[in-house]
C-alpha cells in the first residue's frame, strides 16, 4: 500500500549517534588487551591442535594402526631392488679361508642392505683365526665386497697338544696339519714362545749359517732360548744379547770348529765365561790324555 | 585536606604505573568537543640535543600514537551536566583513539575547563633545624602554609609552590641543598567545585578507566601555547573554548593565577541562531565559514543564504549580509574579552613586567579577533598555537587543541605540587601508626 504522505527528495536517515554501547566498548577494550590477543592468536590454536591430537591418539587401536602403517611403508622402501644385496665376494683370501668366511657370515642372500649390520659382520669375520683384517662395503649393483688380509704363518710352534702355526705377532693361524706350508718355517717350542716371535725370528736368522744342523729353538722357562741342533746338542743362549752370544758361537765354529767336536752343550748363559759340556766318551778321553801328559817333575798340565 | 592529599598521591602513583607500562591517555573534556590522545612513553631517550635544537621542553620522550575527537554531549560551561551523555562521548573518543593506537589504555589524565576555579596565593614559613634545606624541610614549609577557608564543596585542584625564599634571598625555584635559617614559600592554590570532580570521577569510572591526574584546562593550554620566554617574563593565556573561556597567568614558568569566564564560542553561535532565526547547527556552520569581528565595506556585498527546512518558502529563502553576521557576533566577543579584561585587572596583571597576552582555543580562530583583542586587552596580543609534539596528526595541530597538547606535556612532565612532598609527622592524625613510624624515622 502506498503511504499517504508523499516524500520529495532523498529521505535522510536521522544521524546515528556514533557512541559505542558500553558492552561494545568493553569488548573492544578486551580485544585490544595484548595478553588476550596473544592468547587468541597463538595459545588457542595450538591448544586446539594439541587437544585434537590427544583425542585421536588416545585410542590404543589408532596408535597401533599408525605404527603398523609406518612400518609397512618402511618395509616397502627397504625391499626395493635398489637396496637389495645379491652377491657377496671375498677378495684376498685363500679358498679354504674363503669357505670359512662364507660359513661365518652365513648370509641368506638376497637381503636388503638395511638389514645388514656391516660392523657385526666385520667383527664376525675378524674373529676367524686366519683373518687379520676385513673390510666390508656394499657396492652398486647389490654387491657386498669383503676384502680380507690373511694372517701369514711365521713359525711352527710345538706345543703339548700338537704343532700349530703362528704369525709374526704370535697369533694362532692354523694347525700344522690343516694347511700345506708354502715354505719351510722355523720351529720353536716351549711355553711363552708365541709372545717373543720376533726374537725367535732374529735368532733363527742369526743361526742360518748352521744350515741343516739347526733343528729348532726352545723357550726355556719363558725366559731365554736354547738352540737345538739335529743331533740333540744344545746351545744355551743368555736372556740378554742372545743373538750376539749365538754369533760368538758361530765365530768359534768358524775358528775352532767347536760344533764338530764332541760336545753335548755349549753354555753361553754367563757372558763372561763360555762353558761346554763334553760327552762321556770325550770326557774319558780327556782325562786319559791329561794323565799321560802330566809332567812328573812339575806336575803341570799341558794342553 | 588529608583525604585530598591521599587521593592526589594515589593519582601520582597511578601515573607512575602508567609510565612504567608505557601507555597513557590524555582526555580534554570541553564543552564543544572531547579529544583524546594516546601517548606512548619510551624508556630510552633517543633524542640527542644538537646545534640549534634545544631540549624541546622534554616532549621528545613521548609520542602520540592515537588521537580522536568527538562532538561532546551533555556539558555546559565546561562542566558535566548529563552524566550518561558525557560518558558516551568519552567512550567514543577513547575507543577511536585506542583503535588508532592499536592498544588498550587504562590510565587517563583529564583536564576540565569550568567548575569555577578560584586562585589563592598562600605563604608559609619555617625555621630550619639543620643548616641545609632537605626534602623534609620543603614538606614542612608547604604544610606550614595557612590555608584559608575555601568554602563548602570546594576541592583543591593545583597546589604549586611558586617561589621559595631563604633568609633574604628570594626567587629560588628549588631550595634543596641551600644553606639558611628561615625558609618561606609562596604557594599557588587553585580550587574548583567538588561536585564537578565527583561527577567527572563517576564518568571516568563508568568508562573502565583509571584517573591518573587532573589539570585545569587554562593551565595546560598555557603550558603548550606560551613560548618559554613568555612563561618566564610573564604572560596571560586566554583559552577561548566553546562554553567557557579560561585564563591563566604565568611568570617565572609558574602559573600564578587562573580564572574562567563562563562564556565562549557556543554563546556566539546561539546569538547567531537567535539573531538570524536559524538552527544551531546551521548557525555553527555560518559562524565558521563567514564569521568575523571587524566589518568592512566589502562585507555589505557578501550575501549569506540562510537556508531553512521549515516548509515556509519565504522563511527558507532569506539572506543576510556578512556585515549583519559580524554585527551579531562582535558584541558577544567584545563582552567575553571585556570580562577577561576585568578578571586580569582583578588579578593585577598590569603590574607584571611583561604583559603579553596569547589567545588560543577554538574560538580564537575568528578572523580579526587579534585586532579586536588588542583594542580591549592591550597591544601585546598574539594568537597562539600549541607546541608541536611527535606523532600528532595534522588535524589536531590547531589552536583548538592547545589544552589537549598541553595536557600531554603535563602528563610527561608534571610540575611539583604540594603532594609530591612528604608531610611532616605532626600533620598525621594522632594515634596513627604511620605517625609513630615517621617520628622514629625522623629522629633516628
């Protein structure tokens, strides 16, 4: 229905009072309070996120489902062919040692490289007596390269249980009958001989002029060496300066052919005095000769 | 008296708290407009005095971050007449200033123009026990001033020590550290109607604000619009507001007299409204566009259309010349200025060494007012504008805002008043524990 009062021109609204009501004034003041603004901008959203997470993860089933999913994804990634190890190669080991290493590692190939614990494998390989050091790395193409440095036998050590091979550091390498020797090795015996391998090697080198006469070295009382010759004769070396003492003996051999004489043992333990033990027959001869050569006038001995 | 002392000290404590918080509002409650400035106080002083740049009256320590002005409602003669209306106006101004400042303000310093201020000059004298003047001696001498009967329902607004004398020396602004026997003080006391303060407190409280200080509009207008040498040598500041014209006399940088003439620009507007038979809003517009006080022959030919909305064709299409408008305005302006002259004469303004008069306030923008004022008040009249402070918007730089800007300066650097000094112990009520504590402190 049209209003009866005609209005001309634009109808002006009465001017609105711009004054805020007391509640809008208070609300605006509250909004402008710094701590309130900070709470609403940072505190409340973070609180909501934390609450939502807590609500979601509060359920045991949800947690296990998430954990399983994570494990599954992880498994999928690990099983990709890029990470698979298909082959293992051993370098620098003899076939027997290679077989030993394969037995020790006993990998079920192919295997994911995430499941390989290279440090543990290396410890296991190095625990083998024939292996000095081992170096493992996974190369491209799923190849596990094992580089091995074998222990080199330096001595044959005669023990009560049998003869074994030890290397230059005294470590056990193998039994004497377990592997063929590539070259003749010096033989030693006696308790504690494996701890002074280098001295034994030096004495053996010094005794090389003896040639086939040398049978081996015996460690006496874990203290000093005896050189044992093929016919059971012994050269008793002192604790200190064993090599020099042996050299003196060899010099005597050169000058006086002492070893071709009838001596049982040459005692060099006291460096000031060389003592020889004659065989019983030689001793008898010596006594006889002395009796013959005794001068009746002076009673002096000659020779 | 004790109540007043305590409440003024409480306001000072609130001001300190606001300074710590760094944000304070100043609110100039006038009859024509209410304006609010939000100040931010920086702890660090990044202002460095350089060649030709002085201390800038200490205004470098704060910055205006919010300003708002609104038409005031419910005020008459600079006094709150209708509480609810005034509250709403205050809320409007504070809310807009807060919005501009983007922060909340809790502490506000208020100036008010009316409420019949009355000045008293007091003096007090004490003999000093120790040779050197200390803070306690200043407190003693301020307490020794004999306060006259202020009358019922009067409250002290300012009590500023103006001058200290020590023996035969006078003119000391700060006697502390001087040596002498007798210390005397001249105190300027300004009282206003207690009812006005109570109403104001009620309104401020209803706006959820805390009052951190009160000042007389005439005083703060003088602080901002008188230059330093005028304050030093003697000058009067006449703040011509909407409902009241405040005047304050300064010498030696202290206010020594303040008074109010209960007439202002709104009366000129109502004269125009009555004389030309037009509504008040229209009269206000005509006053600001065509107003003046000195008519020339040119003004007879300038026709002002007096539009109306009554529906009477003849009434709505009347015209008046500008000379007629000036003829309506001039007697009222003259009346105001003559009343000011009377007040100045009563205060003994002619005995001051310099008789500079500075006109400021919204009504001082009438063209030709300085010529008219120099005829009535003496020839050393100039129009004053407020000091420029940092961050003040261009729209609030005019003379209408000199009280507002002065209030900001007052908030930053209030003058020492009586309640800034400790009262001596014998002024406390007897049997008070505080009195005992104080007595112990003074004697041991």
